[in-house]
C-alpha cells in the first residue's frame, strides 16, 4: 500500500482549496440570478453547484493540464464543465425516482430545497451549460480541440458512460445474486470511471497529446476510478453520515450488489490500495510535475467523504 508522504500533506490541502475557490467563483459568475421568471431555476443551480463537494474532478483536470504547462484559467473552465455534468448527475440521482436522498454535500438536496420540477430543470440546464462552456473559444481557441473535448465529454456522460452506469446501478437493486463482481466492475467503470477518465483525457487533449501518448494517463484514470468507487462503497458500509455529507448504509438496505457486498470489507480495502499503487506506477514517465496526481491517488484511498 502506498503511504502518505510529507509532500502529499503540503500539496493537497492547498490544491483543493485553490481549485474549489476557482470553481465557486466561475459558477458565481456563470449562474448570476436573472431578474425574471428564471430566478428560481438559477437559485437551484447555485444551491447545487456552489459550495461543498470535493471538487476532485476539476482538480484532476487542472493537474493533468499542468503536466503539459497548459494555461490554468482555461483548464479551470474545462474543470467547471465536468463539474456541471457531475452536479447535474447528483441532482437527478437524488430524486425520488432514483436514490430518493434528502441530503447532499451536507445540505438539502435540490428537490427538497426547491421542488422536483425545478430539480429536473436545474440538472438539465447544468448538463447543457457544460457543453456551452467547452464550445467557448475562452476554453480553447482551436475549434478542433473544442470538438474533441465536447465529443469525449458527451461519450463519458451518456449511455456508454455515466448514464449507462447509472442504469446498471438501478438494475443492481433487483439483480440480487446474478449481479457478480465483473458486472459491478463494469457498472462502476461507466458510472464513476468514465468521467474521471475524461478529466485525464481532457488534459491530454488541451495539451495536444496524440492518442498513443495518453496510455499512462488512461491507466491512471482507470485505476483511481475503480479505487474511488470501492472507497465509496466502504464509506456507505462503514462511514459516518455527518462526515460523508449524505445518508450511509443505503446500498445494504436496498440489497444492492457492491464491491463490499461481493468482496467483503478487508478484501475491498486491499483491492483499493492495490489500484492506487498501480495508478501511481502508471505515471512513471513523468517527474515532479505529476506529484499532484500521485497525491490525489493516495487521497482517493484515504478520504472520509
């Protein structure tokens, strides 16, 4: 198992604080409340998007872009785009027709703070805004880069990515013993891993790295994506609701097949540690410029929310 280093302790808190501030500032400007009938929609979007959350995905984007010395302001725009997708998915996941959660990021879910119709529209609007941000020349002046970013995020968030994984997750609640470890792994590669994969892919796209030069970053993303979900399952089984910021124990209550239910706590924790070590090894071609990505991998294993 990888152990925490002094550099991790120095790097991560400042990196998370910086990217969180930048993303909140971006959303504060993007989601200024208009003085018309859309005001409630914008308030709901702000409720979901500003404050709280780990901002792990924007941090991964900015860290990946930094490998290629790409402009940080543009990287933050890409990070905000993927955060739009992530937040929209949380809004919809929390609704009564899916997970029916009352709390998210330590505050009421959007359908509770507002209403279900507003929550649907807030999620839809954030989904649309993600692609508007990527299509803006302020994100990248090269239209070919813009198109590749849009295509990759669409793929990662649609039926062959996050949405497809969410459908499999719903099916897992009724599949019982027929939903085995291979099926759960595939589910999480789509539901969680696809967006994490985009974060690293986006850095390479922004840096104009050819596809054959992205193998290490793709391997890193694959491994931390699975490790992230295994830790999520562990937190649902063992975590504290106040620290996690949402209800825990729901997977077991629903009879859902998870890494923990299929592997047991000890084996799941060991598997997550192995994946994090493997993720760090995928960065062997990089030097100190990849230290933040290495620290993020260790954070994925050690987080409590």
